[in-house]
């Protein structure tokens, strides 16, 4: 029995591999926060992000550089400053999922089964 008859077409392995790579990069709270800041601001220089996250410039630059190499953000130089913005909007999809979960989104069946099994122990 199919769970959802209205599912989208099957996802290609190529797409899943690209998305898995993006998810690996985004699987860090600081990088998720960086994506959120860039989503809200549109673009921001490193020093502005430093102020928001209260982390050293080197740490922020390393995170942004990883995101840039993965194609999730892009950088542009303006004088002595480097400004970052979202290059791949799919990077924001995970933030939308997190927001839905925060706003009381339904627990997927697999999570429910795991929680249910643990509560019976």
C-alpha cells in the first residue's frame, strides 16, 4: 500500500547526491544560522555576521568558505569587504523544514514509531 498517492515524481540519484552534499555542509548549527542570516538580509559582509553570531572572524570565514565551495553561497568583494549571499535557494529548504517543525509540524511516522517504542521500554 502506498503511503501517499499524491507524491511528486521519483527523485533522481543525481539530485539526491547533490542534496546529500548540501545537507552535509548544512549539518552544522553555525552554517544553518549563516544561511538564515543571509536569507533574512539578502547579503551581508563577514563583520556583520560576526556581530550576530558573536564568533571569531576566522570561524565565520571558514564556515562561509565551506558553504561557498559547495555552491550554497556566493561571495563578492566590495573594497576590502567580502559580502556573501545565497547562491543556491535549495540551501533554504532545510530552514523551511526546521521552521515547520518549530511551529508544531507533525512528527513523521518513523519518528513517531521510534518515540513510541522508546516510551514502552
